[in-house]
């Protein structure tokens, strides 16, 4: 290639964010134009049919099936993907996050000590995971040395992150077989935080409802402080609708998505049917919230709803009644320039695409 053709070669300014969940794959393509991120396209593909279950249901697919689904989404004409440069989100369940206390020593010394200390917190052989860590900055009120005997020992808190190597290898295989150009893999919660929390003051809780689980993250000063997983999600609401109305899972899913809370079907108030499941999830989430507040002597200021389950009509109002604090439905597309005719649709479906948008924003900054 000649020097002139190199100079005038069109630079790629588009990037994908890909979120492979338990019930669907979400993809968002953004383009960089000046200092703005422009939405080019987005799409979702349900994984249920690939695993022999209904749309909206969680499924545990083989690497081959996931690869097939990713390929199908990338070539979908309606989605019209035009780049393979991407970032991928890794499910939270494939990771381990812990906050550990270490002596306040240099980065080089910590690099040697953290992997040794990590063995106490990771329930699998250290060779089975990939480790990463970062120092959590202390607030002014926390910068008081711990007194032991006559010595004052300064300590630092470390955010320890471990990802199972088999998951990383699985994602590398998917990337290889789909001709994607992956710039990074990151745990989904970091994608979510980038998409919806920039400039937001804490402490706060992210309430991420998926198909089979609801994940809770306590965030303060832009850092994860604690996490918890509830083994119930939106598919449990679908199942309850199906049992109540004596209809198939497929029909129940359609009704849940189209009607949501507060409507009546065949004389039955769906808000009560859905609330039975939602209330149990809120109850456990509140216990987690109260324990965090008591332990840290801090009040949560707001709860951010994200994940496909929280996009249900009327869900935000129900959550607000249960949490008694400000409840916000995540809208990651607020950080992106979108066509005017899509604004209302994207506001409604925003919670589903939080992770994909967060991934795309990071990737856009790296291309």
C-alpha cells in the first residue's frame, strides 16, 4: 500500500458493545463524531429458541450455540451492523469481586502481595482465574491510621477482581469464530456504571434484573463496595402469569411485555400476579440495602433500575413504593445522540441495553 493511500485511508470511528446474557444477546453500535457518540444501530436476539426453551427464558448454551446466535445477530439485515470492532461484557456470575485490606505500601510491593492475599478470598485454585485489582481511594474521614499497640499502621482497601479462565477462553473462541475484533472483555457491572452513573453522587444501589437472577451492586464514590445476587428474575414473573391465567409460557411472556402491571386480563389483575414475585425480590434487596447502610453508617440516596426485567411497564413505580428512596429507570441512551423519532422507544427499552451501551462507549474511546 502506498504512503498516500495510508494517509487518506478512512479511519474506523464505529464500535460495538456486545452483551451476552442468559436469555438474549444485545448489541449497540456507536460512531464517534467529534466529541459525540452517535447511535448507529442496536438489536437484540432471544437465546431461548437456541436452547429449546421459550423467548424470555434463561438458557445455558454451549459455546457453539452462542457463536451461532452471535453470528445470526451480526448478519441480521434489520440491525445492519457495519463494524466488527467491539468490546464484550462478561457475566457477573463468572467473576469474583472482593474488597481486601492491605498495608499502605508501594504499587510494586502490592503487586507481589495481592495475588498471595487473594488466595484467602477465591474459592478456586489461583491458577484457574485471571486477577486484576485497584486501590480504592479513601475519603477524608477514612484517612485515619489503624492503631495496633503502639504502632500506627496505614492500610489501603483493594478492589480485587477475578475472572474464571474458562470463561475468558470461551469468549476468545466466540470472538475467533465470529470474526470479531475484540478490544477488551470486562465484567458487566463496570459497563453498566459507565453507561448510567457518570457524574452521579453516591452512595447508591444498582438493581439489575435479568431473566433468572437479580444482581445488586452498592456503589460509592464511583466504586463497587458490595454485591449480592438474588436467584429470581423476570422469568419467574412470566411463570406466575402463566400459572394464574393457565396459558403457555410464550403467551405469558407476550402479555407481560405488552401489558405490564396495573392491567386486567380475563378479570385478573396482573399487578397482583407480578407483585407476588417482585415483592419477594424487593424484600431481599431491602435487607441487603439496610445491612449495607448499618455496616457503613451511610444512607443510600437512590436506586438505579437496569436489566430487561426492570423495563416492565409500571415496574419503576412499584420499586419506588418498596425502596422509599429515589428510584431511577436507567437510560444509557441519554449519553448518546439518537434520532428524535427513537427517543421515546429508547427511553423505555434503555434498561435492557445498559451493559451494551457501556461496552460500546469504552470501545469507542479505544478505536
